[in-house]
C-alpha cells in the first residue's frame, strides 16, 4: 500500500517570502500522480498543483511550484511571494495511474501554514 | 473542473440516530468518493460510490454503518447510521473528473 508522509506539522512564513513544504511517499508503482491540496478554515479542499510521475519537468502554477524527485520519492511544494490568503492546511496526496478503484487518493497528515504580515 | 455541493453543511445529532448527507455534482462523473476527516486529522477514504452497483468500502468501514447510494452520475448520498460521539467528523464527497478529484465543501457532524 502507498503511504504519504508530511514531516512538518506546522510551518510559518513572512508575507512576500518563500516557503517550502515537504512530502515524501512510498510506492512500488512506476506510474502515478501526486497532488498538493489546500484546505483553508472554510474547509473547502482546493487543488493547488499536480504532477504526473512520468513527466520529468516540475509542475508550476503561478506562485506555486514543485520539486519532484522520483528516485528519492520526494515531492515538495514551494510557495513564492507568500500572501495572507495562502494560510491554510496543505495536504500532499498520491494517486495510482490506473483507473477504477485506483482513482482514490492517499493523503498525508498535512502541514499547517501560517503567513505572518 | 466540477462544482460539488453538499447538504447539510453541518448538523448536531443525538447518539443512536442516523444522518444522510447528500452530494451533488454539476456534471456527470464516473467516480465519486466519500472521505472522513476527524478533528485535526487528514482525510481517510470511506468508500467509492459506484453508479449502478454497490459501493466499494475501505478497510475499517462497513456498509451497515455507512450505507451509500449512487442513483445516477451526478448524485450520491452517505448515511452515518446509529451514530456515536466517535462519528463526529467532517464528511467530504469528491468527484473524479479527468485526472483530478474535486471536493465538496464538507459536512461537519457533531454527535452528542
């Protein structure tokens, strides 16, 4: 079974600075997807960024980028120019590439990000 | 993307009663899922709601406790049966759309 580990229960960053959230995972599969979700206090889960394992290029979405190291099974999220609205719980998630029941997500325990003005 | 709504958004229930949570998606989707998020914890998958057949439950979750319906490609319900205080959680539904999953806003359940 796949596992996802987020070793930082809490992180803080100053507004306009950069912060990196860590995520490692364990799998025997060669093809899969990785995601970062954001859950603000409103509790709505919002997809921040996704990465396909077969792609070597790291995904980027505006101020959010990932550092995907497949051999090391590491998938960190970098938030640049942090904004107050970035404050939330961030979850790393894994999904197998197959269809059907493989569509389910396995989540890490989350990292609570605080942004200080 | 898909827009997902859930009803109710929150409820306070007495132990021993049951609550049915509804999940509506604004487009047809093949895969729908139900997750539980206990206070301060991550999300745990309860089951995959299959259209036209029984739900597929994860280890530790059973149909008698969490019956699920999936009458069509846009709608699903989760019932939390014979509730106890340990069932107090946020329950979220999600839908698989292309290669991503989108989540509803969640239902916050408190059992007294």
